[in-house]
């Protein structure tokens, strides 16, 4: 997906002049102030539209045209970042402007107004927590959670750590996203939970989650939740293009109404 042909500079030349006029002209009269605490374009309904145009030209090669990230290059899903603790528009502005040192996320020498347009766009595609009612039976959900989920997921003071902590998960994910995580875990694998299968002479076919890595070594949490380190020089093979370590729960194993029950239970853990 990462093609060489999309330059990170010269962005305006990528846009059709007519489109440029239609979308951006309205902003030419907005004075470009320096970075400030709040988005000066917050009340401008066209800012998100203009930001989307810039995003698709400048950011989509890494983050995807829909901002949902591209896992093969580990560029994060930006629709979900807003629910991180302490995430503000100002912080997003700074990350776009300064980039993220030590990663491939580049700095962007754009006028502030254009960065705020990007912030407006990212706000417009933000996925917030679950809305709507939870109609399941949460007591049954608690039982099902203990049977099927707790070995890998922490909740309160108990549970495993192969998967993410699910405390307050309904504040961070929509119901649709949660359902898809259970039915098709591999469709979007969160950062910090990338799976790998590797082999060494002494340890064939070890699967786990990558927890740390540098040029010479890799640390994984294996599927029995043991933290293990390997020197890259001892690896006979490694494969990262594999399914999530979370099994897909199809309707045969977990009916829709049982899934409703689990979600109602999770929604109580706020
Ligand atoms: C060359 C690939 C690449 C391009 C181009 C790129 N990004 Fe990123 N971006 C990344 C990666 C990788 C990260 C994660 C860095 C890290 O945390 O290690 C990231 C992180 C971010 C973050 C922080 C997300 C968070 O959860 O904290 C924001 C915001 C962001 N990018 C916005 C943008 C925008 C807007 C553009 C276009 C103007 C853009 N990026 C262009 C690769 C890219
Ligand atoms: C064998 C371990 C394992 C079991 C059992 C398991 N999970 Fe997972 N789960 C994971 C891993 C690993 C991830 C992270 C990778 C991914 O997203 O696929 C994950 C991710 C998730 C996510 C996404 C969280 C986020 O931050 O978006 C949800 C929701 C989830 N699991 C719910 C469940 C539920 C509900 C059950 C029981 C029905 C369950 N899991 C059973 C390992 C497991």
C-alpha cells in the first residue's frame, strides 16, 4: 500500500484547482493564528470536508482513506484515538505538526489552518463509545464472560492479559465495533496486540503477541501468557501475517442474544 508516488510536500498541487477553490476559498479569509488551545474552525462546518481532502492526499497512504489505519505498516486507526485518556484537539494538532519521533509518522510543515482542518476532519470521523440501549441479561453475561473471555481479558481485579483490559470498554467502542471484535477479531487488531508465530531450534511454532522489539531481539507474550524473549539471530522463521490470537466466536458458539448479554455485562463495568 505504501507507494512511492505520493509526495508529502506540494500538497496543493495534488488538488484540482476547482476543488481547491470550492473547498478552501472560504478559509482564505480566516486569519491564520498560531497554534492555540481550541480549534478556531470548530464552528465551521466546511472545515471537516476540507480536512478530508487534505487527509486523502497526504495521510491516506499510511492511515487509510477512511482513517481506520493500515495494520501492515502499523499506522494506527485515527477514528479511535479520541477515547485515549487525555487526548485533546491540541494534542492531535501537535502530533500532526511535529510528527512522532522514532516512528514513520512525519512532521508536517503545513499552515496552521490546514492542520486545524485535519483536526476537524478527524473529529468528524471519531468513533465514540457505545450509545443506545443494552438490552441483554447482564447476569447471564457475567457467567458467559467467565466461561469464554476471562482467561484472556482483565476486568476489575481478575482475568488474563493476552487481550486488552475490557474495563470501561463500552465508553471507548461503539456496539458495532464490539460485536465485530467478537465475531471477527482479525478484522481490526489493536496496536500492542499484533500476533506472531516464530520458531527457534528449541522452540518450534510459538505463537504470541509482540510486546517489544528492537533490531536484535523480540519480546512476546506467548499464548499461555508467559513473557518470553528471543534473539532475532536464533529465529528460524517468523510470520506476522496471521490471524488474531482471539478466536472468532461465531453464532454457533455464542448466539446473538448471548452476545447481547455479554455486552450488557461489560456496559456495567464502567
Ligand atoms: C509515512 C506514514 C504516515 C503518514 C504519511 C502519516 N502518518 Fe500519522 N502516524 C503514522 C504512524 C506509524 C503513527 C504511530 C506512531 C507511533 O505512535 O509510534 C502515526 C500517528 C499519528 C497520530 C497520533 C495517533 C495517536 O493515537 O496518538 C496522528 C494524530 C496522526 N498520525 C495523524 C496523521 C495525519 C493527519 C497525517 C497526514 C497529514 C499523517 N498522520 C500522516 C504514520 C503516518
Ligand atoms: C485466547 C484469548 C482470548 C479470548 C478467549 C477472548 N479474547 Fe478478546 N481479544 C484477545 C486478543 C489477543 C485481542 C486483541 C487482538 C484483537 O483485537 O483481535 C482481543 C480483543 C478483544 C476486543 C477488542 C478490544 C478493543 O480494545 O477494541 C474485544 C471487545 C474482545 N476481545 C472481547 C472478547 C470477548 C467478549 C470474549 C469472550 C466472548 C473474548 N474477547 C475472548 C484475546 C482473547
